[in-house]
C-alpha cells in the first residue's frame, strides 16, 4: 500500500502551497467555490488516517496498546518540533532581546500547552510580528487536536465493539449532515466556535468515511471515483473526497524509503513565517527550507519512536475487533 505514502506527501505539499500564498497576504488558490489547497490537503490526511488507523485497531489486542501506537506517532515528533520552534526559530525571529525572550514564561508555556493538543497557543513573545500574518507561529497545530480526538473516539467504539461498517457509516453521515447544516445556516461565518464545529464536522466525516470503507472492505469502482470529482467544485466538496483519496492510495507503488509528510506538516508553518518576514516566501523556498527539517524529524525522532511499537503486545491469533484484511498500520 505504498500509494498512501506518496498521497500523504502530496497532501503535505498542498498545505505548504496554500500557506505559501496566505502567509504572504495573497488570496488562496481555490478549486471551485469553497475548497482551497490547504483544506484539500488536510482532508486527504483525515481520510487516510481513518482508513489506516481503523486497520491498526483491528490488529491491536488491547485498547491501551492502540492508544500507545497513536501517541508514538504524534507526540515525539510534535515535542521535537515545539522545542525547535520555541528555542531555535523563536530566538532567531523575536523582536525582543534574546535574554528577555528566554526569560518569558510564555516560551515554556508554548511547548507545554501545545503538547497537550487541547490548549493550543499560536504565539511566542515578539515572534513574527513583522509578518503579513502577524504573531501566528504555527497555525497548523489545530488539526492535531481533531486527529487525536478521532483516535480516542475510534478507541471508544472499539471498546463497545461497534467498529462496524454500519455504525461508522451512520456516524459519518451524521457528521456530514452537521457540516451541511452549519454551512447552510451561515453559522461557520459567525465566529470561531461555529467555524471549529464546521471544521470538526467535515474532518470527522472524512475520518469516519475512511474507517467505514476500510471495515467494509468495499472498493469504489473507477467510474465512481471519477464521478466523485464533481463535488470538489461545490460547497459539498468533502462528500466525494474519501472515494478519490482511497482509490489513489490503493495504487500499487513501492514503499517510500522515508515518510516526510508529518515533518513537513509540523515544521513548515513557522519556517514559512520566517521566509514571509524576509519577503522570500514561495513554494520553492518553503520546500527547500522545510525538507531538511522533515528529514531530520523522520530519521532522528519519528522512526526511532515508531520502533517502540514492537515492544507492545503482539496481536492475538484472532483479532478482537471485527477483522477484515490487514493492510497498513
């Protein structure tokens, strides 16, 4: 299933391409009326995550082992990125004296709060104040909260023995209906709370759809995946994305030697802000600056952390959660 490796990489690059414009104060590139490249990239991540993580749950003998696997995937890389941002990028970019910056409790709070996932903070003292999007250090972190919440929700369904195609499909449709209602009523434009609910509903639908398609072992025919392109140009763009993403991910391809997608995602925003302050931000400079960080993250942090999965209890002879054909972890 190497196709998912490349699809995740493409999704990360779409997010970087989106930020390369908006962090310069330029309008985003739109696909149709409601979909920008950043939302597309994030949406693809959630579909793939729901698909692969539900497979991991099927093969995991204990729920605590499942949560441990997910934590090993998110937290080591995130901690490293937060430390680099707070103690390397921050001191190099702050308008304060370095001693004043390092003495500020907000610097240490930035690491600790964002490491919880649920107390996200976007600013560091005096950092990126001259950027077109001033004061925002890493605007990508909000999605990790949704991602980990989706893991916990899936684990809860697993504990109740409800990781079943019908249950997941009903929940996905409920999330889609919520997103459509919020948008139709115009609530997503009335404040942060409604916008968060709208984004949670959309990405919840994408995650649950990926999980439902995995547990059902149903594969969309090519004609249906092509037809699913049509909603992309409408406000209902998210409805067809699971079929498209999973069809592309299922393409036969060799496994990528490195997985740079997560590193690209968590490092790109603050590095792009550095470029924006210097009027040097574009897609090419973004990738040139971020790729070395992503490679170091994979080789020095993420890959060693993922090796710890081998120390978790092995899967039993018969998986405990409604097994289907095992694919990627």
